C-alpha cells in the first residue's frame, strides 16, 4: 500500500521536474482517499515557501474546510524540511511517509526531528525510505543536470 501511494507522490515530483523545479511531490490521503496532491513550485511562484508539502497542506485544508488534518497521511518524496515538518505538526497530520532522506535539511530525523518532538503540542508518526531509490534518483538527476547544464 505505501509503495503505491508513494508512486503517486513520485508522479507529482515528475511534474515538478518538467517545470524545472526541484522534483519533490506530495500527496495527502484522508483514509483511503486522495484529498490533495502537489509538487514544488518555488521557482514558478518565486516563493521560497511553495514547497510541495505546503501546497498540499493548503489544498487538504480547503478540502476538509479545516486547519486540522487529523486522520490524514502525507506521502512526500523527500524528507520534509524544518518549515514543512513544522507545518505538518501544526496541521496535526497523523502520519508522514517519505522517500529520500535529506542529510542536509531533513527535519523528520536526519538533521533534526520536529515531527516527533516532545516539546511540541503534536507528534506525527514518521516512516522514511519508501521507494528511496526512485525518489532520490529524480533528485540526483535534477542536480546533475543543473551542474552540467
């Protein structure tokens, strides 16, 4: 189940790649239903906060007509950064599933752990490494092309 759901996030990441964006995709499920999907749009929107997760949180909140996303599971191709992990905690999502680990700015365990912090008012259950090679492969290719292009 988790791999098929992550494949949906990978499809979103591929859309980002087609736009020249860092290929990160995100999908939010409420139970078994997709209620939001998005990809990075930081370059397109000229907005440093336009990460896939932030776009997805906004869509899911609109769908549920609530700032609280209880009962939701997030699938994202890259470990959330501090901004996104913080937003997911504030939205009170139940689960965060991610693909590639981010050793430079991952905030779900790699560098820091905002998602599972006893000092915050909510904790998300986190699972990483789902379809890691597919997710990290998109990112590696993107940055390799940037360096050589």
